[in-house]
C-alpha cells in the first residue's frame, strides 16, 4: 500500500453457501476520496464495503485498510470506521446532546463532554442541542446521524444511501459536510442507487452480480464506457423522444426538462441520426461532452437487463 491509499485490496471473494456474491474484487481507494459504489440491489456492494473495512472476513483475497491488514487487524480498523446506515437509529425521545452523550458513554470515550461539544459545533447542531431528536426534520436527523458516527473521529466513513428521503436543500448541505470531511482527510465510501449521490463522488465503482464492471475517477467513467451524447431541443419533445427510442444507433434517451440527452456507444451511427434529424430543421442537435449522469443511467439500464436474464 502506498501512503496515499486508505484502502488497497486484491482478489476479495465472498461466498454465502453455493453463491459467490463477491468475486475477486480489486480496489485502491485514495485517502480523502469519496468513492461511490453503484449497482443493482443485491449486487454485493455492502458485502464488498464490509470486507474492505474489516467488518466481514473474506473467503479469499487480502488487503489493507488504513494501514491495517483486513484479515488479521479488523479490530484496529473498526475503531477507525464510522458507519451511517440508511435508517435513523437514534433515540427520538432524547435530545440531540443526550443522544451524542449516550454514544460517547457507550464507547467509554475520554473527554466525553468536549467530544460532544466539538461534534455539535462541527455539524452546526449547537443551537439545537436541547431539541428532542424525534422532533427534527429529515435533514437535521441525518446531520445528527452523521455527528454520531463522527464522534470518535474516524478516518473512514461508510454511508449507505445517505440522502434517501431527504429534501434537495438538505441533500446539498449534507454533501457539503461530506466534502468538508473528505478535505480533512476522511475517506468516504458511499453505497447508492441515486444519481445525485453518484455525481458527488470523486471515484465510482459499478458492481453487478458480485463483479466490478467498471471503476475509476468519476470524470473518466463516461469516456471509459465510450458513450457519445447529443443534446436536443425544440418543439414537441415528447413525440421525438418516443421516436428516437425506436431509432437504430440510439441506445439511450434521457429527458432533462424540455431537453433530451440522446446517447449511444456507436459515435458514427449516432452522428448519422443527428445529421438526418438536424436536416429536418425542427430540432436543434448539439454534440456534448459525455456526462456522468448519462453514464450512470446507461450503467443502471444495462445492469437491470442483465438482472432479468439472470433471474
Ligand atoms: N449474511 C448473509 N448470508 C447470506 N446471504 C447474504 C448475506 N449477506 C448478504 N447476502 C446476499 O449476498 C448478496 C449481496 O448482498 P449485498 O447486501 O452485499 O448487496 P448490495 O449490493 O449491497 O444490495 P442493496 O443495494 O440491496 O443493499 C445478496 O444476494 C444477499 O442476499
């Protein structure tokens, strides 16, 4: 492992009974990176993340997490991990401060009051410290959950669909916090199905059926897939959308308000469609740089097809 890598694993494999749910997984996660794990339900994201952090013993493979061996030093790793699950799991009839204090006691933390005060201040919860957790909005509950799993100052944060069911403003605020933590050197692993969480990640791994299909810096993913995208504007965009879905060379049509993003992996075929359509003079077609959103939609759609075949 190089000094910059928080996690470096090779060949991680996990079997449950006869099923191999994670198959020879390799990965390097730079320290301070936000790494997103995408893929359909049951594809092995959580199992992979848990093995990488020493929370689950692999049946094969090896690696290090935060400088510790994932096979033999899981206790040391666990002490450095904060795990934010999807469900709010704090006490609704305790105040924010009482919840944090309870966790600090449970883990027998030294300087308990100072730690709780620091966590409250750090996540902007100090003014609400006396409020019952049960009366908080979704966004504030989530902030409290984050504070509770950062209380022991972990170096690695695991987030499981962290902004599911939270309003857009609170989602943005939450991701600002996560970026701030990452800038401080905290490494963040995120398991998600949501596009707006995926686009927040520095790196992305796409997993289907226990196999990593693609991984790398988020900005490189569209190029790695080889997706070309055209932006289309004009009247009666719904009818055009339906027609394009039947057009050879067009593999994906995604609608963003009044604009279509038309994508495909055969750049020449798509350029011919664009030229033919532009010649009609009804809609404006502009080629655009492949974005992560199109890439994400493409990966998700491909995987659900595989899923039906595998069933
Ligand atoms: N303890 C276990 N015993 C048996 N099978 C398990 C166990 N844990 C997970 N599995 C199975 O392993 C597969 C991978 O599960 P995992 O939770 O890692 O997927 P996931 O990609 O995180 O899914 P989701 O997006 O639904 O959370 C699933 O088929 C699941 O049913």
